[in-house]
C-alpha cells in the first residue's frame, strides 16, 4: 500500500502523523511511504531522519494526496485540503466531525473512507488513540491556566500553589476522565486546591482513591457546577461524550459569577466546547480572549504546542492500526477489528457513526449496511 503523510496546515500545528519508527515499520512490511517535504520538522524529525528509513520525501501536498491510497494525518483536514478528497481514499486522522458540518459533507460527497482516531473504541469503552493526546491536553490545561492567571497575561495575578501564609488557587475541573485526571495531577503538583465534578459516582470514588482524598469531588449537576465555578480561579472543561458534540454545562450566568481575571481553559473545544461563553475556536497564534472579565482559552489543538512529546505519544498508538490496514487491506482489517470498525465515521458517501449523524442532522447508515455484511455488533 502507498501511505501518504502531508504536512499539517492547521494554525501552529507542528505535530506529524508518523515518526521514524513508524516509517521503519511500514517500509519493513513492504509498503511505500510518501511524506511531504518539511512535514516532520516541527516535531524534530528533519526530512533526512525520515528518508533514511525508506520514506520518499515529495515536494507538494498535492503529490502526497493524489498518489497515496491511505493518508495519515494528525488534525482534521482544513478547507484548503478538501480539493484533494477523492473516491476510494482512506483518511486516518483525528476528525471531531460533530461540530464540522462542512468537512463531513465534503467527505461524504467525495466518498472518502474517513476513520477517526477519537472514535476507535475497545470493548471496555477505552479510546486508545485519543487517550495519549487527552493526557497531554489535560496536563497542559493547568500549565496554560497558570500562565494566563499571571497579571501580564490578563489574569488576576494568582499563583496556583500560593506561598506560606497565602491561600493556594482554586482549580475546578468538569469531567473526571483522562483529561480531568491529568489536569488534577498537574494542579495538585502545583499545590492548588482541586475540585473535580463528574456524573458518575463510581468514577468519583475512583478519583478519591487515586488522589487519596486530596481532591474534592462533586456530582456534576447545574447546582454544584454553579457553586464551583463561582469560586474557581481556573476552570478546566474536560467533558467528553465519544463522537457527540460536547454538552454546554457552564452557562453564561455562571461565567459572569467568576471574579475578574479568572481563567477558563476548555479542552472540549475540539468537540464544540462545554462553556457557553466559548463562542469561537482560538489558535496558538491568538489563543485567548476576554469576556465578562474572564480570560477564555479555546485552542482546539492544545497538544500541538508540544509536538515532540505529542508526536511520539500519538504515533506509538496509531501506527499499529495503520500497519494493520496496510497489511490486510481496509475491508479485512475492519472485519477482524471491532475497535477499528467503530472508528469509521464516513464511508461510501454515508455517515456511519450514529453520534455524528445525530448532531449534524444527517442520514445515518450503519457500517454493516454500507459494507453489506455483518462485521460489527451494533447492539
């Protein structure tokens, strides 16, 4: 199979979809790897580091897209890349289609098979290709929040850990999954007071055990959220419903109750955001804005700021799936791997992931229907 890796074009996105180890694995299995010139430089992989393992470095994105049977990317295609879509192409990347109607329609119209890293799901519910970037984003959310709490960056001038004789800052995390847990680790490490809200009481018990009572836990409901948000110096949005648009849990009135100079970091922005006052996606170039005297940070590709770490963490988990597809072919890989089959969001012009179809009000066809065979238990 010919596998192509274009350079990422999203603002300040320096990750790349393959590492030298990934190139070595694919080439060693008898496949061809085409990489756009300069694609790996932001992650510390110059062209030579990739070509010496057998990758062919090509000059343009057009050549990568037009020649390859499967495209590996990090972030969802941008509008400038839609022109490269074609029937029969397999696209393997983060997609986050629920808030992306134009991208979804472009994939459908061009009959691209689009497999989303974030919806590949194991039988136990784990999301193995989303987890490493959730770990990075969760840890970074507190680093970012601490930075924006500094007065020169628009914050109220609070040091999260405090000092002897001065109370530490209050960090409130909505969502106790991978992002929330990693945010709590960083916040506790800085010495902050930490509150985590989650819908699942069993998860709150687990968090209480993990952190040995060092975090406060609350059942997530509007009353508890409003109480916690009002006291927060740093609010981290960490909710996730796989495939679905993130629910808006923090209302504008709740944000208004926060003291001036507080900071919100909404990690859920790539799924549409969980904070009502987050009304636009920001970028690493212009990461924040102020509304109701509160600093809002809404960058959709947070891990792109630490591309070296992120690329290694991402490719560790994505390349085995890509190698499986290349070795066995797409259809056979889907037959043999339920987790991979759950990752298919668009195929043959249809949305095959129910949550995406529901959120975008588009027709849904199950993967079994589209492929004409029963390969996935959809119960």
